[in-house]
C-alpha cells in the first residue's frame, strides 16, 4: 500500500504532475483516492498503471481487471514493467 500512503500526502497538483502521461481515468481515480481514501479508487487506477508501463505496441488492458489475469502472460508486462509498476 505504498501508493496509498504516497497519494494521500500529496496535493492534487502534485498527483497530476507525477502521473503525467498516465491515462486520464487513472489520474482521476488517484485524485479521488487522495480525497477520500477509498480502496475502489485504487483498484480503478490499476488498468491505467498497467497501460502506462506496457511496452510499445502492446494491447491496452481491459477497463476492469479480472482476478485471473496474469500480468505477464495475459497483459504483456515484462520484468522491467513489473518493477516499474510496483515502484509507484
């Protein structure tokens, strides 16, 4: 829950700046989380975080991620993308 602690301590402007380049729904969910701390907002961020870290040309992840999806095999994240994704 490192992301939760980091987002809660930032202003909306800081969040928008740090998430520059991420899909708009991801940024919107991060802003909602910083306001109310709801876990739903964190879950809604995941497709955008994954999309941002995908290699060029990879298919966009579904808007709603199912539990059975595998990050590497089903969504196309390589080892570097997995590392970057977990460093948020």
